[in-house]
């Protein structure tokens, strides 16, 4: 008997931002294979009887992706209802596509349950709209972390593209990212905002100009927003209106 795997997006952190289907799949799960960034509050939505397996990748350690793929296949072949719980959205810098492909190759049914990507959710939680009329007509989402052998991100080209740049997993590489963006023509006065643990009780927001990004203390995990909109905080505007 073959089970079923749901690739579920856990959103940016707050369990209230999960989709209705994500909550339903968690409630039905027999086993939850989750990332490191999935909060305890989200995991608490799984039944007490569900097996929780942490396969999160952390600096210097973590479960290899090939082994995660094998694990999902094995659990499904045991006939279990599996939820592969991934932070944000499964298909946005989450390797969900690789896992879906691995399951499909083995003839295992796989459902994708989209989630709110931290690329949008984190800026929003900090009061930053990624697009804003007169400031930014588009935004680019890019990972700051590349595996050995992968093509490097063309930061200088992104500097020429304009709009808003949203960097995921880029805290450790922020000095190089800033240097290449400036070299590509982006003014070193460009506003930057880094949102740490967005939508949770531990959320913090650090703001600085691009020239200070390398030396500004930023704790990981954080989403880095680069562009004119990073100077905005719609929350403060709303608070002023309410007052």
C-alpha cells in the first residue's frame, strides 16, 4: 500500500497565516517531516500521535537533500499520510520542486499546498510593500546562498534591473552582495531593511543604507529587502492615522 505526501508551505512563522488546507493536512498527518525554521506553534497543529522528523538544514550541518527524498519515498511506501512541512512556500527557494520530482519518479502521489513566502510575508510584517507606485513597479526574489558548483547570482545585473530586491538566506553573504550591487551601479545610499523571524513574537527589523549592510549586525534567519521601499513602514503611517 502506498501512502500520500503533501508538500505544505508553513508560511513565514505565524500559524494564523497558514492556509485552511495546510491546517487540515497537518491535522490528518501521521508523520510530519519538517524544516528547521518551522515554528513550534505550527508543529503543534499536528496530532499528538504524529511522528515529527526534523530534517532542517542549519549552518555546518543538516540532512542531505538526497536523503530527504529517500525518506519521503520510504514513508509513503509504508502507507502513511506524510506532510512535508516547509517554511514559506514549498516552491520558493525551498527545494520543493526537487522533492516533488523525486516522488513522481517513484509513482507516489504528491499534493502541493502553497504557503505565504517569506519573500512577501516578511516585508509585509515590517510594513514594507515590495511594490509601491512611484517607487518600485516590480520586485526580484533571489537566494543569497549557492551550493558549490552552482552558477553565482548576477548581482551586478540585478543592480541594473531596478525595483525591489528581496534576498533570502543572504545574511552570511551580505558584505559580498552589497559590494557587488554597488559595483553594478546601485547607489550606496539605497535603503535596506532586514527582517528577522518575521510574523513571530521575536520579530526585529534592522534598517541601514546599502553601504552599511556589511557592518550592520543582522541575526539569521532574516529576509533582506533592498530598494526605495525599504525606507517605508506602513505600520507607523497606519498608527498615526488611527491616533
